[in-house]
């Protein structure tokens, strides 16, 4: 971080933007149209926090893409120097992966877990369908994977899935009543292999925080004193 803080970036903002950037306490919501400088406001706000002595590791910035996070850090670094590198910035998935690399052992996974890509997931699902002797034309691998992905994105575990009447009824109507069993076995195989798929980064992070409210959740609540979300409407 630069020893002599330079606040000249504030001169590049209009009155409303300057107010959003310079507000240190309490929630701030920026609502504006495309191309109006919302991301720049968020970037400058982080720089302003750093220039006012906030430790970079207390700042969490969630972006829509990892490219956006990288560009944001580069812009902040031009203003405040190397302190920007220690700001936690990235997508929900990348930030959760970073935390899980430290905490995954608390929910039964190794901290050095493998992250399965789409092909890896499809391969495991295909093997399960074959083992259960289900018709692969009915239990299409892509459709089953999409179903599991949707469940995880909505924080629905295999146990919650099987008691969800809407999901179970829908599967029966689509002639795939064994989907819940495939999901259960898929989860077991991933855990046994020490692997998570992309959607697990959301589901397992939720599980980690839910099961460890007094230790893990409080730990990160105390660490991240400033939480900012870019493109919030798309998350």
C-alpha cells in the first residue's frame, strides 16, 4: 500500500458516486444502468477503504467472472499499490473453493479435493446408470446431470431431494423415478473419491457454514468486515 494515500480518484466521480465510494459504515446499494460506472464505483470504494487503513484481508469482493476480479485488483493496485493483492476478490465459486481448501475436512472431504469438470461428472453418472441397469435412453446422462446440478444450486441435498414431493413427482412424470437414487450414489462416489463438482462448491460451502455456525461461520463473519457484490442482479 502506498505510504502517502492519494485520494485524487474521488475527483473522477460525480457527487452520488463519490458518496457511495466514501461511505465507510453501513450498507450501500448502487443502482444504475449499463455502462454508468457501477463497477468503477465498487473498485474505487475498495481503494478508498484501503487508503483509510482497512486491512485488505477484511475486504471481500464478489464478481460475476474471475476476469472481472483480476481486472478489479489491477485497477486497485494502480491506486493503492501491492495491498490490492491481498483483497479477497473472485466469483462465488472461486471464493468458496478457496475457503474449502482450508476447511473441507470438517465436512468429510480432504482439503486437497479434486474439482470434477462436466466430463468427469457425466462419466460417474453414466457408470451409476449402468450399474443400476437403467435404460440410458430414458435416464439420459445430460438430463440427469442437469437435474443434479439444479438441485445443488438450490441447496437441495440427496436427503432433501427424496422428501421433496415436487421433485419426486416431476421425476415420475418424466419416467425417471430413480433420479434421487442416482443423485445419492453420485454424491457418495464423489465423496469417496475426494472430489467435488462445480455445483458442490456452493452446496458444500453452505453445508460447512450451516454445520459449524459457532466456529467457521463466525470466523469468516469476523474476518470479512466489508462485503461487496458486483453485478448483484445476476447472482
